[in-house]
């Protein structure tokens, strides 16, 4: 058995995000979520277990399927907001 790549707290945040997407799209389960996102079911399962992180590709697929803004996903995952490089604003 492989060691999860992320902490239990991070796993919970990812699971909360996936649950939110399921709710937002009116889906019944992870199998339906994997179909809606266009990924194989093991991708969702491994993401939930922490064996696979919430990859940028997965986040793009969530955005494309649900319309959820990246800023919302970052907030749900506890990722700080992006700050523009100094001198660009």
C-alpha cells in the first residue's frame, strides 16, 4: 500500500470539493462524477484516498464541467489566492 501524498486535512478538503461538484451537477456518485469530468473512475477514487492529488488537469476538468471559478476551487482547497507579480498592477 502506498503512502498518501497529502495530509488527512488536505484529503478532506479535496473530498469536500468533489462532493460539492457532485452536488452542483446533480450527480449521484463518484462514477457519475468521473463520467462528467471525462476521467477514469480510478482517478476520482485515488484522488479521494490521497494517492493522487487534485492535479491541475482535474481542476480544469472540474471548471469545464461545473463552471466553478478557479478562485473558488483554490479557496476550498486552502490554496492562497494568486498575487500579481510586483509592478504589474
